[in-house]
C-alpha cells in the first residue's frame, strides 16, 4: 500500500483557481430572447441541428480548462506517491547523525513552543524509533559545529546529550555543520547506509556560505524543516546609538535607532524609549518588508532617570519594539551613564587682575566648556588663603595651580581626600614651594620635586633648544582616546622653555604619561589609596609653555580631570555583536575583573599587572556589567566598562532557503534530500506538468475547429 504526500501542501489553496473557468462560463452564458418571425423558421430549424454539437464543444472546453488549472495547481504542491515502510532490522552498520540547529533564530516561538524545542523533540523521537543495531550520533550547529555524541549504540548517552542541549544567541553556518555531521558519519567503517538528518528552520541566512570542502561520498543528507507552515514575519532593531546633548533646557538624551521587517505585509509597529525603568517616549514605525526605517528619540534627563547606586550616574536606557514571534531582537538595553556634575575645586596660586594673565584663565575656560560643548563639570575657583580642611567636601577633583603652600591641616585633608577615592592635579610654576610640597604632599607625588629648569625664551626663534612633548603613553586611559597611532596631533607642536625637574626614580604605583623631548617627565600620575594624583611639570598659563593655546590642551585637561574623578569614557566600543571580543580597561591595583552576563552568569578574569584584558564570552544578547576587585577588598562597579551585545543581524531574517540553496550547501559526494522527500518517493508533479501541456494542445485544437 502507498499514500499520496504533498511536499508543498500549503500551495493546495491554488485549486480554488480551478473554479474560475466554470464561473466565467456561467457569466458569459446569455439567455436568448424569443422573437417570432415567420421568415426565420427555416433558419431556426438549421440552428437546432448544430446547437447540440456547439454545446458539447463548450462543455469540453470548460472541462479542459478546469483540468488545466487544477493540474497546474497540484503540480505546484509537488505531490509524491510514497510506499508504506515497515520497521525492520537493517544491515549493520547503519549510521544516523542528527545535526540540530542551535542558532538564535531557532528561538522563534510558535504555538507556545520554540523551533528548537520542536527540533529536539523530533530528534529524540526519531532516535528512540531507530532499531537497536543502528549507530546514532549528534552534532550541534553553533557558531562552530560541535560534536554532542559520536555514532554508537549508546542510546542513553545520546538521549541525555540531546535532552540537555539548548539553543544559544549565535549564528550557525548550516553548510559547515552538515559537513561536520557527514564527516562524523564516515568515521564508522563498514558497508551500509550513512544518513545525516539536519533539523533546522532552514532559513536562507544559514546557507549563504556554500558547501564545505569535505568528502561526503556515500552520505545521504536529509534537510528537515521543523515547521510545516511558512515562517512568521519578524521585525527587529538593527542598530541603536545613544549620546548626551546639552541645550538651553539642560541635559538630554538623543537615541538614534533603525528597525526593519521581514516577510508579511506592511504594518505599523510601536517603538518605546525606556529610561530608568519607565517609558519615556513612543514612536509608531511604518515597517515594510526589506526597508529599514530610522528614527531618533529625544528625552530631557530628569533626576529620576539616574540610578544613584551606579558609578557616574548610571541609567537604564532601552529601546523596545512590540514583541513578535522572535523577541530576541525586539529590545536593546544600552550602556549609558548620565554624567553627574563632577565637582572640581581649583586653587588659583597666582591670581591676576587681567583675566588672560591669571594662572587658571585657560584652564577655567577649558573646564567650563567655553568651546560650546558640554563639559559635565561643576567648577569652583578659590585662592590659597581661602582653602580650609573643609574646602574639599563634595569635590571629586582638586586642582592646585601653581600653589606655593597650604595650611598643613588642609594639605592633610587633601591627602585623605585622595586616598578616599578623589583626584588631585598639581600644576607647577614660579610660585611653588618645592620644599613644602615635597614634605606636605609627598604621598601625592610620583617622585620628589628638584626645582625648575629653564631652556630658552619661546619668542626667540633662533634658539632650537625649546622642549616639545613626546613619548606619549597612548595605552593609558587619559591618552587613549586622544591618540592617533603613537602620536597626539594636538600636542605635537607644544613648546616649553621652563619645566620642573623630578628626583630620579619614582613610585611603582605610578606612570610617566608624557615626556619632554630631553627625556624629562612632563605628565606623571600615581595611585593614592582608592584615588589618583597627577602632576603636570609645567604651567597651565603661558609663562613657561604655550601648551594652554594648543589644540590638544582642552581635551587633555578634560580627560585628565575625568580620569581623576572616576568619570572617564575612554571611547572604546560599547556595542558589539554576539561572538565579538571586548577590550576591558583594568584599574591600577586590580587583581581580577568580574564580568556579569545578562543571564547573571559571572566570569572572573585574572588582571594582576595588566592594563587591559580581552573578554571573549559575548555569547548572550543584552547588557553586561563589569566589576574590579583588589586583593582582600570588595568588588567595585566599573560603570564606564559596561557594554551591550547585539544579535547578529542575519539571525533576524526568517526567509526560508529554496531547493537550490540546499543543493549548494550539500557537501561533495553526498546525496541531498529536500525537506519531506524520500528516496523511494514517486514524483507525480512532472506528470502533472506534462498533462497540463497536453490539455493546452487539445484546448487549442477545439478552439480553432470551433472558429
């Protein structure tokens, strides 16, 4: 006995078209109006004799046209005649290897079950149904195909491996996976059938690479689509970027994003901006197949948007689309910190009546955002005589600009402020008391000061012994974002004629970030407890150097202040795709970094002695957080190191692969079997196409004869 199977049963609705000829026949059939006319009686008798033959020809044409449409509609469903198979032992060794797609697109939900759950259930059912002398193995189709079980008679081990398998968020190359499964099937020696069963949604994006270079002679590759119906339409967020802007009304968020739809008719989809766990704005996107739509959210920042527990004012910012059958690409949570006002206290050691002559004139303008851009800094300028031990309360960074000396109590308070996590920047000049500084601020210095040294006058063009800046430590967080290769373009032409010398040596907890062209340190920094202290060994006015009027001055001082205040964004990419590596900056003294994935799983990275680490565990979609831990201390959140991993955009496209793509993805030597097909199937659709051609010829002959 056999049965009729339609490989593309969804196209059976085309049989409805077979009623069209009949409907046309009824519409065109006219009812004659009787008009008696004596002279026409002879003609009417002649018409009655031919009417029967005309009616018969019309009925034949109606039948032929109906059969023609029906034959074409049935041929498109690819009917096959399939013989019933009785389960019976087969000759050993019979090898079956299941290749299960565990890529992100398999997490599409239909009728409450994911496509992966359907694929795993089908593999378990078929594995249990195989007879005892069949060797069975399994391969997971992931970013890199991985073996789950070598072909063997161990049913329990195989079933356990399949039962615990889960789909991930990565991309899978089905052609490479099929080749790996075929290679696994060929490891069993002997004569017998070798079969690879690929269980997948068979989306076209997984079959773009072509067949892998592997010998698969004697292997039958069975492509199995885990759903009978058409895949559901999908819309996705493709790219999201967030930045902070400052206008007359204050700080605001600007979130730019793009969305796209695949399959299905055009629809309107709501997109929400979520800030601090609340919906802040909504847009309606007209999404049509194959066309990306870009939009921008604008949101004025408020106090409730900031999470006080997060460093530098972390905020939860997300863009979310209406959920569809594949929710993994419908929401993106962004790594964004709302910069809290970073309070900076500047002690002006040489105030002047003329503003441009003042010691901190250029520094103050750079930190206040005089260039028109947001600085994110709250600045307070005071004189040395106004400094008290309480002057540093609430400040994140203190700048001593050419300060001769402070009250000893204030100096002690400044050291404690730094040890508690604050920052200090010392800039030198002709007012600095070297002896007092070395005594009172010794814990803040990279090395003791020796005194100033003059080179030449800046306006003496005939003297070439003016110092420039060189040997930049471009891997340091302060300079990393400013560097182009090994150089800092805005600082390359700085000319300095007087600088402060340091005693030889230095502390192991410090660094020389920039040197003068004679090799002497120009910018140094060191760790002091939980904080940082930096020393610029020339002035920030124009008395000793023209640094203050060079293009690199503004970004240099801003980066330095933000670094000292723990609010530095080093410009490293914070949006990646699944599988991409992320470079993490390591705070000085940290013994390890703790990276927490969106699922809550935490990875510990040894970090002792490193300035940066590479994290490769970006296998989940979502927002990752990073903490650092010093020996014997509590872990500290690193807000600026948070990052988001996005889905590979290929996984969002559910368009199914056609038969040609499956054939191209089949390894050399293997026999490809399309979804639903079997070797013993009798293909009926070619005969139906031939029948349709014959019906066209007969219909054409009847029409011409009638004419």
